[in-house]
């Protein structure tokens, strides 16, 4: 029987990063993956393919809306969706192969098949041919990720009624797309198909979009998306979709119940969240406890209630983000090596890769108010930033929330082009316990969009220069 220091079930960003860090620290490591490629949701059907389509569709739209302003006339863009999809698949392929390369480089042994915990220190791997083998190990890390949340009355066939997975592989641009859920997936993939020509309507249960993000940013984001042509139906729910005709007919009701209306669509995208994936893992038999939301319960240091079994990533509590899973992968590998592995949940950036982008790190104003924290706000609009003015991408602003007594940065929220790249200086400042004044006194290159971060930091002390 093959024997290891660590067997990791799942090779998403949590699992593969954990494997590499553990191998660096001298452990003998195996990974088990049920799909034919490594990289999990993120690389195969999540972050990477969605960003490829966002990138390509943004360029497509730029040809009509931006390039003529710059004196570049290339006429009406022609969509070759099959080639765009190949661009996406090539990007996925490159990333997935990168993980295989890193496994080889770090002498990590991969097993293709479904992993099941067969007892303390034992993982059974069932291959596609039905054959099983058992691996012996000192420690097990569960990194099995998450799956799509289903909606009663709306059966996903991945052709006309799709989850994010089907929305990444549509064969033609739908005339009308109905998106259920104004969260990250709905707005990113809704943006892709709107840019390529679909009329997009988003039905959201709550009375706001992107719950969890700063409320002021969400309002501004909604206005910008509406200007781009997205229609929102907030405080509403889809109760069923009639698939019998050529067009889909969705029944939409007010969230609190009431008169229903019918919305026709060619494609319905269900994007109402994701649920932890623990199917077939043998957790019940192994005695591993789940929390009330079906996530593997851990002690805050990734240990489950069963000795030698740990869990990370989407399958445990916390934001379902690739970089959160990666950080946890590193932390548990270091803990198993006797080091002080740690994930700082107060400083996990999050980005929505639309145009403009939305990024945030730390607390929102709503969270600070609820916690009774007294804070100062520094805000700077991109309309006053030299680089965005010259590039004519002035939508949005930077907002910094700092403790009123200590000036410590508690949260930073950005809406604007390239906001996803700009958030990291705030994350570094927060990781070092920095104050708004620290950012304000740091020299920023001119002309850059990042100067808006410095100006927002200056605005915390009401001394912004360019406003
Ligand atoms: P996963 O990536 O889900 O990997 C789990 C792996 O475990 C899978 O490969 C699965 O096949 C395997 N597995 C499960 N059970 C078994 C078993 N019993 N045996 C063997 N293998 C098993 N996050 C971001 O940070 N940025 C983004 O831009 C972003 N975009 C996204 C876009 C979409 C459309 C989606 C759906 C998600 C996106 N996410 C994004 C979220 C991100 O993909 C997840 O947070 C991340 O993949 C979680 O990593 P993980 O390692 O926990 O699990
Ligand atoms: P989400 O949690 O971001 O948004 C789901 C939305 O659906 C919420 O606004 C919710 O109120 C709404 N909703 C729930 N039930 C509903 C119903 N019955 N009818 C109408 N609306 C309903 O989930 P989403 O967009 O599916 O994404 C899943 C996860 O994937 C997220 O947690 C996110 O962290 C991750 N992700 C991250 C990305 C990024 O970092 N850029 C990109 C895509 C996904």
C-alpha cells in the first residue's frame, strides 16, 4: 500500500497549493482528483474561463464604444464565438498544464479518481474503470470545493437553463438572457453575454445587488450596469420556468409574494450561490462533523473533529474565493510541518471583474456601523484623476474607511477600471496595521489610477489635493 505524510482530496486552488507548500516543507504528498484535469472549479469552470470571456468580450465592446473616440476606426466588430471559446479553452489549458508541471516539479503523486475517507489514515481512490486502491497517510486534507446551488422549479440542463458552467460554453449568443441572482457570477457572466449582444435581465431576491459589498459601491455599480443596458428586477424571485415552448417562460414574483409576471428568455442563468461539495467522501462513516450549512466544521485552524483530518477552501466556512482557499492551503501545510500557519480573514480582497471592476478589502460601512465602530471616510472620484481623465474611463471612486481614533485602515472599496489591481496596496497597508496617513504619505507614480487611492487616503484627513 502506498504510504504518505499527506493525502489531499481535490486539486483546486486550495488542494494544489497545499500540496506544493507541503512538498516544499519536506512532506511526501499525494493528491486525489476525480476530474480528468487538475485545478478544480477555479481553473476549469470558474475564475479562469470566466476571466478569459470577460477579457475577450470587453475588447469586443471596446471596438464600438472606445476605439472610435481614439481615432481608431475598424468598423463594426464581427463575432466569431467559436474562436472566442477557443481563446478561453487555450487559457484554461495553459493553466491546467501548469498545475501538472508543478506537481511533477515538487514530486507530488497524483491519483485520478474519486477519493473517500476509508478510516483513520486511509483514503480509498476509485478510478473511472471502477478499480479501487487505498492510500495510507499520516494526515488527510479535504479540499473538495463547492457546487452550484439549485433552485426548485428551475431544472438546470446546461443548455437553455444553465449554471455558470453552461454559461461559459453557450454555442450562440442568446437574444434574451434571464439571470437569477445579482451576485458575482450573475453580473460577471451577464456582462459577458450583454457585451456580445444579449438583452440581459437580472432578477434578485434582495432589494440590492452584490450583497456583502459596500452599499454605496453597490448602488453606483447598479447605475453603471443599467447605463450599459442591464435591466434589474430587485426584490423579486423566479418561481418556475416553463420550458415547453421555443422561448423559456420564467414566472417572476415579488420576493414577499404577490402578482407574478412572465419573462421570456432564450437562456436562463441560475447564479444564486454555491454549496460545499462533500458527496461520496465518506464523512459520515468517518465521523467528520458538518456545520448546519453542510460545510465541514473546523476549529479555526482547519482541524475537523477527527484527528488527522483537516479541511480548507470552499468546503469550509468563509468567502468562497480562490485566494482564500490558497492561503488556507499554505497555512495548513505549515501547521502540519510544525510551523505557525495562519490565514488573516480580515484582509481578504475580493474583486468583481466586470467593467468597471469592483474591489474591496476589509470592512464595509454597513459592517462598521453595525459593530458601533467610529470611523472616518475618505473618498476620491476617478473624474478627478489625471490618468482616468485622459483615458476617458472616469466612472467610479475609491473609498477608504479608517478608525476615527487611530486612523488605522479598516476597509477600502474601489469601483473603477482596473480596481482589481489597485486594491492590493490597501491590502498590504492593512496587513501591516497601516493608517490612512501611511498611504497618504507614500509617493505614488504620476499619472496612475492608483493616485486616487492616495487621494482618498488624504481625504480621510480632509486634505485631498486634487478635489
Ligand atoms: P475547487 O476549486 O472547487 O476544487 C475542488 C476539487 O475537488 C475539484 O477539482 C473536484 O473535482 C475535486 N473533488 C471533489 N470531491 C472529490 C473527491 N471525492 N475525490 C476527488 N476529487 C474530488 N474565485 C476567485 O477568487 N476569483 C474569481 O474570479 C472567481 N471566479 C469564479 C467564477 C465562477 C464561474 C465560479 C463558479 C467560481 C469562481 N470563483 C472565483 C470561486 C473559486 O472558483 C473557488 O472559490 C475556488 O475554486 C475554491 O477552491 P477549492 O480548492 O476550495 O475547491
Ligand atoms: P453570490 O452569493 O455572489 O450571489 C448570489 C445572489 O443570488 C445573491 O445576491 C442572492 O441574494 C441572490 N439569490 C439567492 N437566492 C435567490 C433567488 N431564489 N432568487 C433571486 N436571487 C437569489 O453567488 P454566485 O454569484 O452564485 O457566486 C458563487 C460564489 O462564487 C460566490 O460566493 C463568489 O465568492 C464566487 N465567485 C467569485 C468571483 C470573483 O471573485 N470574481 C466570480 C464568480 C464567483
